[in-house]
C-alpha cells in the first residue's frame, strides 16, 4: 500500500504554495496590455491545467485592476470572472480567507450590477462555506452552504442555465447527505428531473445516480447503493481534469458503502484510490477527508502504522481548519 506524505512534506507544500505574485513583477508588466478576455483564458490555463496558481493570480489581478463602474457590461463581466478567479486561488491555494471573501463579495456586487452571473457567485459562496463545514465541523457554515446552493439552484433552474444547475444539484445532494437531510431536497430533485428528463448530459445522469445511491445508503440498502455508484463510475471511465472531482466523490461514496457493510479492506482500497486522485490533481480540500476516513479504516483492519501516518497528517491540517472557520464566518 502507498504511504501518505509525512507531516514535514505537507508543511513544505503549504510553504511553497504560499509564494506570492509580488516576486514575479516582470510577468505583471509584460501582460498588462493583453485584453481582459485573453487574460482570463490564460488564468484558467495556468490555474487548472498547468497548476501555476501564482501566474493565474497575476492574470486575474491585471483584469480586476481595470475595474471601474463606468466600464461597459462586457468588460464588467470580465472583471467579475477575474474576481471569481482570485477568490478561488486565494481560498484553495493560498489559504488567505479574508482576501478570498473580499474578492467573491466584489464579484457578487458586479453580478448584481450587470444582471448576470449571480447564480455562479452564490454557488461559489456555497463551495466556500461547504469547505469550512467539512474541515471544521461548523454547523452554521454547513447551513449557509446549503442555503447558498439552494439559491443558486433556484436561479439556475429558472434560467435553464445547465452548468450552474448541475453543480448546484450535485452540491445540494452532497450537503443534504452530510447533514442527514436527504428528505429536504425532494422538491429540487423533482424539478430537476422534469426540466431535463430528456437530457443526455453526463452530469445530469451522474447527479440522479448519486441521489439514488445516497438515498439507499440512508435506508441501509448498501448493495443497491453500490450498484448506483458503479453506474456513476461507468460515466467517467477515464481520468479527465473536468470530471475528476466527480470521480473522486464516487470513490469516497463507494468506500463509505463498503465500510457500512463492515468490509473495511475494500473500503481501504477505495479510499487509497481516492487519495491518489486527490494528490495527483492537487485537490487540497479533499485531502482532509482522505486522512480522516483512511485513519478510521486502517484502524478497523489493524494496520497501525498506516493509521498513525493518516492521523498525523489529519492533525496537521486541522490546525489550519481552526483558522479556516474563524476567517470564514461572516
């Protein structure tokens, strides 16, 4: 079995990713004449594909520095997207939660001004508070995440804006399951089914399979739940960056199903694969869940050394969770 990174290695990672763009002024001056739309594309490329958050942040910062209330609607929209980009990297890569919140609040202000993108901003607020909830256990943050997702869902379904709709439904299901409130989203799922009943989008099918699987988990119908989760796996047989989060979630749900059945060795194998994905694709927010679940499953199968390694990593990350919760409550 693969060993997890040591606490020292985790500390090194945190130090390295906290490097600031101030150390790279030459890039800033070189890119200031590039149009905003192109800078946003560059920021996405650097952040999502090349894993260079510092370069991505430079791109987004140049665009946000151009913001003015007298800009036309198109350029304001570019600024809104850039503020969202800054929010993402400050929150997930630099752990600067105050700046993350400020940037998302600015994106929300612009969205209201131009009458576009509010559902996307609400979705991101939900994502921020969900992360706080998952890493700190703060129930208030969990409720805020749930409420933001529900608001994003309502706007997206009225606009028939499928991208935000699919993401808000996926996150609503996840939060409802985590908070043991699956019965509270029946209305949203019914509306979702009706609106897109003929839709062949993979994410639409993925969401309904996840909903059915987690309902079965709640009813302790674990074998049936695994059948739904296996169908999810077949939707995304290859590791593609745009779907990797969905693959990870399916792996963890399968692990939980096996653990609920008492098959901890199978649960370990599922979570080791989930952890491999979290590291390979730099999913920092997923690592805490991996540490917590693997420590428990290793304990159940008597693998003491692996349990200790996961527990040490968990304690290290949880020190940051206290700050996450404190700075995220607004």
